[in-house]
């Protein structure tokens, strides 16, 4: 897909200049300034870093066209300083038969792997960033029909400023919420244990002791690149075995996803931010948890455990060990990412949310399409609230089959080992009446 404008094109608005990047190798030159911007951005996470986005793009970029907008201060005192970054991409979105619209979305969105995608902006420059981004999108009308900015942090300064400014320009803006959950960690293990049930407090030590009596037990964090292949392949295999036994394809049937995990892991390991943990029994890996750290937060992305060891509660023991270690190292938030708390509530996870912001220019095909999708969502939400759960689940499975979603999009993260079988997680709708139309996100991409 051709995108107007060449590398280095400039569109000036008051105080800011925008430079457009279409090539990943050229974008790499921005990394030092990108890292410095993230260091001052209050809601920065791994998901808006070069490590995550470049690894994702190499695996899943495919037919998408890269569109990264870098905004610079052009004032005499700070000329050349990176003020904000909008890591975007453009793709064709089929709406019916051969008919397509051009969709802008965040770089990293579309495979079901990314949460917390964002547009980092230097504090105090949010309004200028919004004005500059709006002007670029207004000038490039032939580039796009509608835009979906998904899984934004609820407190993203740049996204919120953009939403408000677009509404002042009378653009068609819809906002949805997607359920998420995380644990606020205290500064000591004993304080955290008090947040758990008395049964789970006892079980953490009980099952750990039982493992040590039955097996030669080893729990370790992957810290050397020479260990990566062994632990990652164990993660892929354990995850696949569980889901294939349940009749699902499994996330790691995707070669692209396996490649993504390898590339990402190497980059995160080089930055000492990879939290890849394994539990071995008699020299064989029985459970793996894949996470990564940014500041004082650890993001739990994926996990797998040996179904034959479910009675040993290997996943339960591994998570307890990891949580204790992270608390001792000063981690203050353990983020389960998107999805209803479910089994995570037993670990003291609290409900939060991400924001999906969708918009288009007024009175356009894109605007009409977003309205149609919104009305369909409202109808779906009515069905969910008014038909029996068994019928709803049947309709959901039929819809998944018809649309041909990958298992990565419809399966949840692996539940605790004591669960008898995986269940498809469904988010409870959360309504938001804040500007624009009230909207509900009734679809959830879960891991």
C-alpha cells in the first residue's frame, strides 16, 4: 500500500515539526531519542519501546505499511528535541466482499499480543502533540478512512489530549473500555500474604514442600542467552500440549509468534528486563512463566505447565516463588494485562481497564463504518444480557468458527493448574459516558 510522503517530509504546526518513518531500519536511528523520551513519560511501558515494537513488526508487520510519526520541538532553545511519538501503521480493512477501507492502528496491534500500546509525549506538550497529529491526519486524507487506537493505558496523557482535541474539531470519536487486572504489591512478602486467603497462604508453602520431597526441584530465572532456547521451547511445548488436549490450536502453533518471542527475549535479556522463569522437576521443565519488567512493574504475558503435573500445582508454586522474589527486588505492581480477573483474583488482582479510541473525519465512509460497528456492538451487548448463557456461548463459538479467529485471539491465558480445563474468558462490559458516544467493548482478545 502506498502512503503519501517520503522519509523526512515535514508538516509544521505551531512549535512542532513532524517527521515520518516508513522503514524499520531507518526508524532504528531514532532509538536513543526514543529511549530518552520514555524515560520522562509517566505511563511508559515495554509495550511502547523499540524492543517490543520492532520485534512485533518483524514477526507480524506483513502487508501493513509502517507509519511512525516523530514530533520535534522547532523552537530556537530546544530545536531537534523529540517531543512525542505516534507509532502507527496502515492496512486495508475488509468490510464486505472485496470492499475495503484504509485503517490506521497502533504499531503492535492486530495479533492479540500487545496491551498498553501508547503514544509517548513529553510532559507539558500534550496539546501541541494532539494539534500536530490532527493536522497531519487532516492533510493526509487519502491515506486513511478510520483509525483504531486499541489497548491504550487509561491514563495515557497523549491519547486523552488527542481525544479531547478531536472532539473540539467535531470528528467522529468513539471510546471503549477493555477489562484488565493487576496486583498492587506491598514492600514485603508477609504483607502480600495477608492479601491472600488463609487456604492459599498455607498452600503456597505446603505444595512447595511437597514438590521438594517428591522431586529434585529447581526454580530459576533465565539470565543467559544460552538458556533462552531451552526455556522458550519448553514454554511453547507446554502451552501447546494443554490447549491441544482441550481441542484448541494453541497460541504457539504460529511460527510468527514463536519468532516474535525469540527476538523480543534477546532484546529484553540484553536490557536485563526479561522475567522468564522455569520450574524443573528431576531435570525436566514442568512450568514456565514469561514476563518482563519496566521500572517497578512486571507484566505477565504468557505461561505454560505440564498437564501431567497439574496435581502438583506446579504453576501455583512457580508463581508464588516468583512473586516473593519480585517483591524482595522492589517490584510494586504485577500486571496480568487484559482480561477479567477470574483465577487471578485469588492472587489479589484488582480490576482495571484499557481504552480503545476509534475515530474518523466527520461525514465520511470511515465515520459511517464506525457507527455501524458501534450499533452492532450495542446489539451484541443486548443479546449477552438477555439470552441464556448456554445459548450465548454457542453463538460465540459459531462466530469464532465463521470468522476463523486464531486461537491466540480467543483463548485465555493459561489458568491455574488446579483448573480442570481451559475456559474462554469473556469480559464484563464497562460503560463510559465521557464525551462522544457511550460505548461498550464487548469483545476481548484474551491470551
